[in-house]
C-alpha cells in the first residue's frame, strides 16, 4: 500500500530534530480493514518526546489516541489493523522496521505500557507475582529468586503494603486502584525509558484517580522516564504534563507546552474542549457544556479540515484543504488555517 | 477444597437414592417376569416358587429396599469375605434373572473391556481436540480452520453406528486391515499379540474418539476465541512475552476452564455412545450386557448397570466442579 490515496499535506510537517529525543514519531498512519471498507484511525501524526518529558495526549473518544500509541509497538491486532506509513525512531532504530523478536525486546523492556481497564488487563488465573516477574525474567534474565525480590521492591514502590505476601494473591483479590498499581509495577519492572499510559485512571473513581496521578508524578521524579499520558480529561493534563498534544480525527491538531494550552489555546477544537471543562466559578448552577456536532467520519483520509463541520470560525479554505501544523511560537503549533499567513480561514 | 469434596460426596447420597428409586420404578412399571426366559416344560408351581425365591411377589417398596440392601450391604460384605477371608453373615447375593449368576460378578467381568475402549477413545479424542481447537482459533477462518470445522461438523452429526459400519465396510471387508469383531478373550503376552490388540482396538476407538474430538474441539475453539481478544492478552504482549507463550500459557490456561468442565461432564454420555459402538464391533462390555439384559427383561441387571451409569454421572459432575475450582482461582469452595 503506497502513498497515493492516503497522502495529504505531509509536505509541511515540521521537521523534528532527533538528537535530544527518546522517541520520535513521523507521519504515522494506521488504518483498519473492516467489512465496510477502510477506517482511517490515525492520519499522519508526528511528535517527539524528550527524555523525562511528560506528554499529555487529549482528545474525545475515537480520536485515535489509543490506536496511535499502540501502533508504535505494533500492539494492534494485524489484521485488521495496518500501519501504512510513518516511522518511529527509538534508540537509533525505526521500530516499524524491526522484526517481531526485536520488537518483543522493547515491549515491556525499554517501553512500558499501562492500559485503561485494570479489571480486565491482568490475567485472572495467574497470581500477580508471576505476572510481575514475567517481564523481569524475559528482559533482565533474572532467576526466580531475583525476580521475586525485584517484584517485592516494585510493589513497594507503587505503594502496595505487605508486598511479599501479596505476590501469591490473584488479581481478583485486589481492588481496582490496587490492580492499576500492579499494572504500573509491571510496566516499570524493567526500568523503561518510555512509559505509555493509556487512560490509566479513567476506569477508577475520583479519589483513587488522584492517588494514581500522584503516584505517577512521584515515580517520574524518582525514575526519570519519559511518559505519554493519554486521557480525555484536560483537567488531569494540567496538573502533570509538560507538553500537550490535542488529537482530533486521527490527527494532532494542536501541540504546545502545557501553560500555553490553557493561556493561549489556538485551535478552535482546543478552545471548545476547554469550554467543556466545568469551572469552579460555575458552581452548582453551571451547566455542562458539550461541543455541538458529531465526531468526524474516518472512512476517507482527511481532504479538508476534519473539524470544519463543527467549527465556528469555518471559512472556504477549511473545506478546500486539510491544514498542516503551523508554528505559532517556539513549541506551540496549531493545525488551523487561522494561523496561516493571511490569518483567515 | 477437601471439605467441599466430602460435603458434595455426602450430598450425593440422597441424589443417588432418588435416582435409583426412579430407575427402579420405571423398570417395574414395564411388565416383566423373571421366569419368562425359562423352558416351557417347567410347571407353574415351580415357576411360582422361583418368583417367590427372587422376592418377586413382595410389595414394590420392599423389593426396592431388598435390591438396595443387596447392592450396598450384601455385595460389599461378600467382597470383603473374599478379599480378606472375613466371615460376615451374608444373605442372598443379587442374581441375574437371565443367567442365574450374581449380577456383580458379570458386571465386574465386563467393565475392563468397556473401560479400555471408552477410556482410550476419550483420551484419543482429547489429544486430537485440544490442539485442533487451539490452532483453529488462533488461525480463525484459515484453510486449517475451515477443514477442521467441516470435519467436526461431520463428526458431530453422523451417528457412531453409521461411522462404525462404514469403517468396518472399508477397512475390514474391503481392505482387510483390521478385524471387524473385537475379541475380548484375546490375551496380550507378546509383541505380536499386542499388535493384534492395537489393530482390533483401532476402529472402535477411532469411531468414538472422533465423535468426542468433534465436540471437544468446538468448545476448545470457542473458548480460545473468547480469550484471545481479552485485554490481558494485550498486556502479555506488551510485556514482551513470546507469541507461543501468550497463546499456550496465558490464553490456554484460561480457555481450559470451561473445556475441562465439558470434558468431565461429557464422559458419562460417552458411555452411552459406547453402548452403540460396542454393539457394532461386538465388544462384550457393559453396553452389550445392558442391551441383552433389557431384551431379556433381566430387571436386577438393568437396574444395577443403569445405577452404575448414574453414579458415574454424579461422580464426574463432582470431578468437573473440583477441576473447575483448581483451574480458576476466582472460585473458592469454602
Ligand atoms: N479493531 C478495530 N477495527 C476497526 N476500527 C477500529 C478498531 N479499533 C479502533 N478502531 C477505530 O479507530 C478509531 C480510533 O480509536 P481509538 O481507540 O484510538 O480511540 P481513542 O481516542 O483511544 O478513544 P477512547 O477515548 O474511547 O479510548 C475509532 O474510530 C475506532 O472506531
Ligand atoms: Mg483509547
């Protein structure tokens, strides 16, 4: 499957220096082959991750957050998924060109994953000791005893009391929050350079959510890995992220340092997203705001701005071509024709 | 677990009593006469004597308890006397109407043949079914899966009396490879006779084995498919676990939970299938014994064999539950 149909506006993707990044993704495109034709889930996303940096990825449901991150390590079921284009540079290699065996060495080794639902993400029939020790034995070549000791350390690190006794316990003997801590322990087992957390708190209740966020904050300071934190909650991102990527229709529509996203949101979608955040001033009378309109159709690669049908600033340019990311200043860019030279859409 | 097992065994006693009572009642409702099979020259007074001696004229309920006493008291005591030289006072042993020999002796003679054929075919069935189900699920809709599905549909829907006769026609009559009749008097004492034993077992075992494999492989496939899409599989892959380990350790262990139950629960029904297969291949096992007993109106024999089947069903239900608890840590029986 070569370029042709799928290619659009890639010429203007800003060139990213690979030098000081742990992870650098260029023009990643992933489609699903379904009975109703292709679903273009990820349409050319590019970003870099500096060592120790925390990138928050936000966007509404179906915007392609999970699919894009799982594409990095080919964790999607293929078929139906197919990564049609792009490169993922990590440690001097393009992950998309690696063999299965080489990829496996990175999965759970240099790159750790945490998933959304801790209730179903652990294997119900193995005790958690086995599940934590598995990556240790695969990647670090530890024997049973060493792996068990390290597993205890990890459980203590993520705040599970009487860790050694709990190694023999099964997932159903833990609460949701505790299970997510176990998942974090598994992801951190082999000292990853990059941790990808796919909505790690969405399935948890608010107080537990706050505990997990605090935990990750602390771990990040202690261990210094780079993190990609996927969420659809801009509020969560404000507290922990360095950079924010806003996704819409399988594309990154705005990319910025965390402060500018809140002080100077440029993309109309980001602005709309921010308005949906319940404010404190709103108090009890404040109504929840939603963005009018429907999520974009992903049956074809975007030929126009995919937010155009819902955008209040929409103009003729928006229907004519898909906007590339325009640099605003420094690290801030937005994929909107309003940022183009004329300043009009 | 042990507590649970013991409790279940105790609870099985009333169940068994009830089942045997119902079986007894059903058999009694059909008219039968223990002397019907005797020569016509025997005078009526003698026949009456025989009936009386067998307790046939007692009230229904007395007959039932007589039978029960023979099964659970007389026979075990007799067995102990034989085995340990004890000298318990025992009453009349349970006598078959047809053969006039003790029912239990006949059954004990027949059990090995049935166990050999049924047991081997079940194991063969499982050995075929489990890998078949795993590969079919992992390579869903592949050519392998399609062929596997086709064959198990046939195995499922074609009755064993048909496949049995078909195999006899092909391999015994036309090709002459295997004997069509199972010789139970055959003694294995050399490589040659061992080989003959294998040859005579192949067809009955295959007929039953394929039937079992067809069922079990379908369950295996469905259960694997169910588990392959679970989140924990993705977690295992994200940890860098080898694909082979993902499938054969993470997924298989979960998939076996329902399948083991099915395997254990199905075993009694295999005895039913064996009944027919034994008839086709002339294996003189329990199945044949039962069929002849039914034809001859041999009430104690029919009653006892049926109750043995019922005991097996209850027993394998229990085994299924215990295995279930062993495989699935979420199940705790205390
Ligand atoms: N197996 C699949 N087959 C077909 N389409 C799929 C498949 N998995 C995902 N998609 C499509 O890909 C798009 C992106 O999905 P993705 O899971 O990445 O969304 P998300 O941003 O993670 O949303 P959420 O916040 O709900 O997790 C969706 O439109 C979805 O319908
Ligand atoms: Mg998602």
